[in-house]
């Protein structure tokens, strides 16, 4: 797929909200990332569970598939988070690698007008609460597989995933190269190739690719570094926006998945799923502009339903914690904050998100 290097319009970006941080992501001329004289003390909230969290990254290839965006063998990057036996002597992991932080800083204000311009925030200084390579706590743990919103990288789902891992699960965060703004592969940085609002064919390719990616991850669970502590008879899947859409459709005909949580993803791309037959969480915000279509696409589905109050679409991601902090330091306006994550206080919003998703999987993956 070829792309034109043009600036996004507001209309383009609004249409893109169907997919998370927007499928309508526009590459711009790369510029050197400025070294910030300081940063607004950005940090991710600590997980609440009894276990420290370890982290591994995994590179997967699928020789049976050709990458639909750039050709060649399909590649994925995963982050695996898990309860650790000990984290002493192991380093905490930044949310983004230096290269990822540079590209993210370039795209952030294009995907979401109003976010700080490149060179304003040191995104590479944001630390997770996971420790690279820490030994896993012995035992067999439920497995949760996460697909981010369209245009988002897997790293924007860190806070919820770390909390789930701290309560005793193995969480696998999946990146979808070509769709996500940036994915650092062993072979180099992959930027998004999507330009403008996706037409129906592009949209279908995007979701079909994500579904195949998720099923590849399920196929490869026995080969992952943490396989000995994964209970592959207790598998859940969750996703935000386009990731929620993909998670539900991926699980429809794959009975390895025991439960699915859909965080504000439409379910009308292939028709409303019927005969799903497994526990399903349908979770939305009260501020999302696509609320009527969301409700219509969910109509008739037997599911547990939940709602984040005083919240908007990206409150399901790490933007829910980071954007209010940026507003406090004067780097983001109240209007931008409200458009992205809503007016609610970030701590109780995150607490509700963690509680609803964590309780859902605890009850359904016994």
C-alpha cells in the first residue's frame, strides 16, 4: 500500500475513532527528536495485586501468511507480563524504547490534535512497573491476550495489563504492525501504512489481519518463554476498540478462548455475532460519540455490561492516566483532555476499569 504524506483533517481523525487511536494515521516527515529539558513527571499507576510483575518481549513470525500491508512474512511483537517470584536485581522497563518514543512523539499530536508537539515531552522517560527478565512465580496461571485499539501500539495497554498480572495472570500484549503507529521489530521500526479514513476493503483487511494475528498467538502459546506457567485451559481475550472487535470475532469460532472482554469495540463489521456461547463483557464509556452505533451493534448479545462514567474512549488506555497529568502541567487543554478521556478523575476511573475487567476474568476463568 502506498501513502501520501499529508496532514490529517479533524474529520479524518474523528472517523478514525472507530479503531482506537485512529486507523487514519498519517506519516509525516521524520524529524530528530529534541532532548527535553525536563518532562512533566509522567508515570503510570502502580498495580494493586500482591505480586511483583516480570516482563519478556517476544518476536513471532508466521511463514504461512504474507503481510497485507508491506508484503513479506507476517511479523508480530508481544509483551508478556506475569507474576514474578522476585524482581530484585532486575531493571524496570520503560513504556517505550528510545526509538519507539521518538516515533510516538511524532505521531501523537497528529493522531490526537492537542497532545504535546514533538520535543515537548520525554515519552521515553515513562517507566512501567514491570521488571525485565524477572523469574516467574511457580504455578499454572490463566492467560489473557490483549489487542489494542486501531493505531495504538500494545504499550498503551500497560496499566491494566500490569494490574491483571499482579493478581496472578499471564498477560500477552499483541502489536499489529502496519496498523499501529509504531512497532519496533528486530528488523527495524515499522510505522503505520494507513492513510485517511479506511474504505470498507481496508477496514476488513485490518480486522481480518488482527483476527489472524490473535489466533497465531494462541497457536504459539506452547512455545513462548513463559509456557510452563501458562494454563492453556484457562484463556481469556480482551481488546480496546478495534482490538475488542477483533477479540470477539477471533473467539467466535475458536473454543480455546473461554471468555472475552470487549472495551468499546463495534460488533457489526461481519454482522452481530450469534451463538457466541461463552462469557462476554461489553464495556463502554458514557462519553463516546459512537454510543448509538455501539449499542446497536451489541443489541441482543447475552453479556455482562459495564460503563465508565464521566469518561471517553481512550480512558480504557494509558491515556486515561497520562493525559490528565499533561493537563495539570499545562501541556494539554481541558478540551483535549475531555475529548480523549472525559472529565472523570483518573484514579477512580482506572480503579473501576481494573475492577470490572479483573473480576470478570476471575469469575470466568476459575
